[in-house]
């Protein structure tokens, strides 16, 4: 069953065509990846799905309902949450209260919100830092906090915008099981990611955006060998060169 369908989305900024007729389907219960070179339009596409930008053309359908014109907070109430590539916690609040901000989407009771914040912090590995100011967290801690704030809204679909960016290899290995566990608990995930190790390990399906256009989709292992994808990342003729080098060393 399809949970989200972004159909033929287009976004222009003056003379720049940032996203050009892009379509993406996210199956319920899946982890779907969105990859592509820097400047491909991935975050712009995310922003249209989440309601932070209105498309010039195309539609966004969530659980079979057209939400194209809805504001972000209304999409959040439906169960669509996102993280941001540039993490900006409430620096003057502690970790618990930062997460509780998300919990207030569904409750007006401060005690209930703080209780949910505590449980959510445990899920992402921040249980021992609940009383620490957000400003005192490491980059890895801030990334986990961003994830926890989104989870506290009780999403059905979670949009992760480079949640692993800036982490070292051991920190990445620690976060991968958290993302898998989120999916196992019934949350569908759509993630932008540049770290191919994570994409290969986590994603069921991958979409590739290049210069605003969707150029490939499918299983990660097949997409990564697609000629158009290789050339989008490495330049024209790269696929032929790699094939020739492989033949020479065979």
C-alpha cells in the first residue's frame, strides 16, 4: 500500500527550475531513500512534501488524501513529520523540554508531554542526557535530538533530511539500528542521504534526483550500477571508464 505519493512535482525559483516533474512513491512500512548529487533538488522536494514550499505544479497525496495545499502543522497532525539538515535545537532548553515541544502536538498536559519526551529520548540513546542543555550536546547528540523531536509528534511517515551528515563512522553505525527500530515500530521512513553505506544497509527502494529530474529508482544495489546514476555523480563518460577499468583488471 502506498502511504505517500508525490506526483509530477515542479518547483521554480525565478529562472531556476529546482525540481522538474518529479514523482516518488513511498510504500507503507518501507524505508525509501532519496539520493543525488549536491544541488540536485532533494531538500526542495522534501520541503514540498512537508508543506514548507508550495509546488508550481503537481500533487502530494498522503494516505489517499490530497494534501498539496495544506500547511506543515496540518500535515504534522496527519502524521507527517520531518527533520532538518541544519539542526537548530532550542539551545536554552534541556533535552527533555526540547523533545516535549514535539509532544505538545497531541497533548496540552505538560506532565504527559515530558513523560513522552523521556520515553522518546530513551529510544534514540539520549536517556542519560535528558537534563543537559541542548547547547551542550555534541553534533551526534544534536542529530539524535532532532530525530527525537520529530518522533515525539507520533509520526506515521518520517522524513529524514541527512540525519547522518557530520557523524563519524562509529556514530553512523550506532544510529543505523535506531532507524531500523523506528521502522519496526510502524513508522514509514523517507530519507535523504549521501552516505551510501547507510542507503545500501537501510533502504528498500531508492530514488535518484539529478538537476531536478528523477533519473532512476529501484533496489539500491541496482540503482548504484545504473549508468545515468554513475554519470550524475562522476560526470559524463564515467560509467564507460569504470567498465573499461574493470575489464582491464579482470
